[in-house]
C-alpha cells in the first residue's frame, strides 16, 4: 500500500515536532519491544501504527536534508556555482 498524501500532513503533531534523532530512537524502542513480544495484540498494533508514522517522518526528514545538500563546483569560466547533488534534478 502506498501513501499518496504528504506524511507531514497526516502524522500526529508530537511526531511532526520530533527531530530525526528523536524519531529514530523511539522507533528503535518500538522495534525492540515488538521483537521481545512485550505487548499485547492491541498494544502491538498501536505500536506498529506509531512506528509507521515515525518511519514516514524519518523518511521525510532525510528527503528534506538530501534536497538541501549542494555541491560547490567551478564553471567553465572558473567561477564558483552551486549544484544539487540530487541526480534526479
């Protein structure tokens, strides 16, 4: 199943406010807990859904960071210019 709308508009506000590192840490805790089988079924389902939101948030943060990365190069006339590192551009 693919998500067609922007993850930032459908994520809970507390997740939207998280840094990449905070979201990754919570996602690690959720995965660890699920791997240990610590939760009952209802709790595991809720944790899975939250984990999916955290993953979407992390992916969006990484995509934003990738778009901001630029490389300085020299033009044919020797003047510096900025180029995106994104090969799709």
